[in-house]
């Protein structure tokens, strides 16, 4: 049943998505949430192999497939391919995140498709942009190791990947930015173009502050777990009831508020008078603050930090967000019905238009759920004489 809604920014834009895993689907999700019609092309049978991943990949398909339409096509079948090409002739955007040359071999590369549809914006989401590495196979974990992100994340001598596919998701986001920029440029030129987003380049972008810290200071920054913080109090502490809490005190004014609320004489020492002194004396200051905060319960510490306007956060797990009062307020979580009928929820796109969040328009589709609806009008009708 259709319902009235305000127009969305990308209403009227048709996207054909050839993708799997995270980077391509996350790009398509941004466009879909913003109003584009995103048609996901899946192979016959079980469809996108991401649907049947287990362990850490179990949530990939559900996380990035809402609002999309699913069609199943055998691109090696001439009739299916011809039907698909007629659909792409009507599209504004094609997204793909397969190995270099994979779609070109099937006649679905940028050169072939733009010759048929000059207004097409074609986005390739790759491991590497143009350069010596462009034909290497990449994963989020690979580029985190190559860029130094893993080095900065783990303790010294123990490089550690981030706890989420940050480059896949950010790379998909940068891809969507490039697509929207190319669509805007098309309004002037009348032509589409080939845009790309790179996994490795995304990870390099994320470590740019560490690169410039080294360039400016001349010293190599230590990994984050061992690094010297710019702020004296910027750590995880423990309450008297055994709950971990991050507290940050990042200005001298915040220090005055913090020490005033705690009312502990040891913190009034002149050695802690400025942020620079506190940062330099962290080896002594942090154990002191740890001991003093441990006198108070979690409720007391949260109330104190909240009333004082200090940055603080209880240490939680991702699944705790299902019950987080802020996430549950005004569309922060999008309800989902999975193809197997299970009801759950997922975070909405983290943007807001006025007072409105981008809500759900449809659930993740079953494999091929929209094949006839979408492809039916593009199938060749035999001549009467045939």
C-alpha cells in the first residue's frame, strides 16, 4: 500500500547495483535511503552470496539491503543479458564492486554501457584506485594493515583491525558522494562519467591526521593504546560498582568543573593547573583519577558528568543500541522484517533533514522478489510473424 510522503532528494534516479559484501551495498543503501530506486542484480539460485554468510558476515546483507529491489539475472544467458541492458539504458547510475575487468568481460563495463547510454554515471568501488596496486586483491583488513590504521589501533607490536568494516562502509559513502557530484555535473554537461572509490585510499584518508602529526612534529606517533594524549584526562575508568566509563576533560574550564564536582584536594595541586601540565603528567595523574573515581557509583559519575557538561560514555556493546533511548527516539532505529520473517531494527542513515530522519520504505527483499516487476517491461516481445 502506498502512502503520501515528502519528495526525497534522489526521487526519480534509477540505480542498477552489481554488488556483494559491504562496499558496493553500502553505497547503494545511501542512494536508496535518499530516494533513488536501487535495483540489485543477483545471480540465479540463492542470489547474492552475502545472503548466506555466517559468523561476522551474518549481518551484512540485512544491514545494507533495505529499500532495494532484487532481480535475478543470468548475465551469461544472451536473452537475460539483453533484457538487463535494456533496463540499464533507462538507468542514471550503475554501481559495481567486483574484481577489475569482471563486468567488462560480460559487456557490462563503463565503455560499453556509456556508448548505449551517454548520461550514465558508472561507479566502480575498488580495492585500489589507479596506480601500481590497482589489480591487487583487497579486503578491509588488508588496507588497514597497508595504511597503518591497524598499527595505530592495536597495542604496540600488535596491529589490530578496527571493530567494524570501516573502510568498506566509508568507501561506499565516498562512492555515493562521487555519484551525486557526477549527477550534478551531468546537469551542466549532459553526460555521465566513470567515478571510482578506493578501499586503500579511504584507509589512507582515515590516518591523515597521524601522517600530519609525524610531519609536523618529526616524531612517530605511538599507537593509540600507548599514545600520548593531547589531554590529561581522556581515558576509561571504573565505577565503584564495577562498570567502565570513558571520561574526557579537554579544557582548563572543564578541569575546574571536574575538580569542583569531585571536591578532592589531591586534584587541586599546581602540577595539574593547565592542560599541558596534565598531559605531560598523565603517568601519575591517570592512576590518581582512577582511584578517586572508583569511590563513586556509575549513577553518581554519569549524573556528575551530565550536570557538568563533561564528555562521558558508558562502555557498551553494539547490541545494546537496540534499547538505547536516544537511538530509539524519533527514527534513530529503522524497523526491519528480514526475508525469513524475523523482526529487528538497524540504525538509520546518520543524517537529518530539518526535524526528520530518513525512515524505512521497504524491507530487505527476498532474492529475485522484483524480477518480473522490474524486468518484465524490458523483455523482448516476439514479432507476430515469428
